[in-house]
C-alpha cells in the first residue's frame, strides 16, 4: 500500500484518499470544522490547512504577502508557502505533509480560529455544546489569545425553530455547511441552504418548509459548535456530568450502533447518538432511533403484578407456580411467546425452559407492529431482535401472535408463558382471547397489552439496564452495555425466567449472564463497532 508522511510519520492511504481522510484512518488529528468522513468535501473552514514541501528540484508554491515589521512600525513585503486544505488535497505516494511541525500552519490556524470567533457571542455558560465544542477545543490548542476586535459584533437571528426537533442560533454558526450536506446527501431532502454573503451569511430553511425529515437530529449531531440544538436535549444537562454506554438502538431492526448518554447521579438517560460502525449505520441514526432512548424508563413495569395488583417478586413467583399448576400434564396445551423486543439471552432462557423442561413445542413471536421505513436506515420492522429470535428458534419457527389468539379461541391452549408486553394486534381482541386461558405469565419490561392481560407479570430490566445481545436484520449480532440502574424491582429477563423455572421445580442453575451465554450453543458472535480514533463521531 502506498504511503505519505505526516510530520515525519509514515501512514498508508488508499486510492482516492485525501490527506485528512488518511490521517483520520490512522488516528492523526488534523483540526477541522467542515469536513466529516460521511459527507462530501466543502473545504470552506480552512482550519485543516497544511504545508506541502516540494519534492527536490521543484520550486515551492508561495504567496507574496505583507507582514508587520515592529521595528519599522509598518507592513513590509514578505513571502510564505501556499498552504493547502488537507480535506481536499489528494494523497500521492511519497508526499510530505507538515501539520503540527510547521510555523506557517500554526500561524494560519490561529488566524482562522480568531476569524471564526470575531462575531461569535461566546455564550459558553448557557450553550448546550459547552464541553464538546470544537471552538473551545481549538481555541485552547491553536489560539489562546483574547479577542482583539473592540467593535460591536454582527448580530443575527437567535433561537429560530427550524422544525419540530431543531433550534438554530445564527450568531454561533460558523457556516461549515455540515447540516446543509446532511439534509441533501443523507436525507435526500435539500431543505437547508446558506443565504447572504460574508459575515452576514447564515443557514436558512427553504421557503414554506420545515427541517422535518427523518434525519433532522443528525444536523444537530454533526454541528461542531452550538448553532443547532435539539429541542429534546436543549438545556437538559451538562455533558461533563454524563456517562456513555455502548448500546444498540431499539427503534427498529437495523440495530444502529449507538451511545446512550446518561447522568449516573439520578439514573436519567438524556440522549442517544450514533456510534461509528461501517457494518451497520456508518455515522448515522434516524430521528426515531435517536429519540427511542426514552423507552428505557418510560412506561415501565417496575413491580410484579398478580391479578393486576402490585406484589413482591417472591409473591408473584409463588402465584405463578399456582397459576401454572397442571401444565406438566398438559404440555401440548402450553404456548410460549418469545419477544423481538428482548435480548437473545432473555429469549434463550425462555426457549430453554420451554423445550428442555416444560416440553412445549409451540412458539410465537411478539413485538411492536410494523411501521414506516426507508432505503437509508429505517426498517419497517420496529423490533431490534426479530431475526435473532427467529434464528434462535429455527427448529420450531415462531408464528405470529394473531395465530396464537385464534388457537386460544379454539381451545388449543390453556397456558401461556410469555416474554415481553408488546402485541402487534388490537388490544381488545387480544384481551378477549387471552382471558380464556387458565394461566398467563409474562416477563416484561413495559406495561403493555400482554402485561395488562397477564394473570402474573414479572418486571424485567429494560435494554438500558441489562447487558444483552441483539441480532439485526442483516444477521449481525451486537452487544449492548448496561447503563442505568434497574428501576423498582426489575431484574434481567433471563434471571426472572430462571427463577420462574425454579419455582416450577426445574433445575435451572443460571446465576450470571455468563452462565446463560455458555449454555447458548452456538452463541451469536457479537460484531463490535470500532473504537473511534478521534472525536469526529461525537462532534
């Protein structure tokens, strides 16, 4: 593979790579605002300027300039090398690049940084971007001088609603045009553009339109400063108080790699943002997925229910034992409902209880109803683990819940043991059918239709409260880390299934998640996203 040298360090590059892209792949940080690895090159911020020494025997490209001479108290003619934007300059074999080791580059970056801050309001104390702002970071790295301009700054529009999720502050904007390119190139909806010229320029929405496409929150995510803010996160938390867990988006079957940012002090999730994974979602997430983090704590089943009344876990397990009494003599009348909302580990636990101990062979699959999809990321299947459950129960393929209700109405089943609370059928219809059962026990994280119909409901941890594996629509398995402390009496789903099995008299000895994973043969191989080499993904 061909190589270039950046500050004396030799790094490889692929055909078509620019200096900045090659540096990004190798973990070298060349400062930039407008460049993003998933967008076209704009080359308008000029922060990534580098010096390219000419090969031996060739004259250097240079510029005639005027430089201040303190001794003469006047400007004098001078000469300096012509710097090139690293985001636009293609790599050639043997190319020499000076970035951190060039005085000319340091001077240029300092000047660019000062220019960008001339009219900036410097309202860091109230800006949501404080703590992860490129302007703050690069001021410390490349400027560290006070503002020299004494004139009143150019005032522009502030807190302008661009759409249902985005608010714009033109005074903070540095015109990097990342948001414009996200709308045009990712969402295929060129609703944003730049109006006016010079220091009067600002981002605007097309007349008669709103920024309301399905990737509007990506415009805020890629904004390197605080110009675009999310109405969901705006003024909610300071980023230095937040912790991040590597999770899997629960919004649909695409299973985007994500970070869940939460405040460990009060156990509150605050936002979902994409985690770079070329095999799944590259750098992006849809609005639906980014807002799906709320289900980690909203609508939760926090205590066990017996006959619709709150109960302790021990009371509920004893009631489940009584409710399922006689199921051993009616194995053919026991149906098992797996959940596309729960992890592979939770489903494996129930599948093993059913096949190995209960002797049940009829499986059904519950989950959220189909929704809207697109050809970018969004899947019509709004469950994160449908394929994982189908592959888990490949020997006895799970059937739709609608068929379960028909069979219950026909008297085929007397008992149902279920995982999850979601049903993609009408709740009234489900209640009418499920009410005919002798026993219905569900292990559920949310207070949904199945939990409300159950005689006994056991509170499971949500995806954010327990580690688990999810298999997306492409068959890629990803592990999601635990972030939050479990709410109320909730416990991991696999643990509740094991305790239910022991209450029924079966020898299920799983004590830890590792025990469940060892029992899974073969276990799905988790495909982890790469660790980011710089802060680009979160910028």
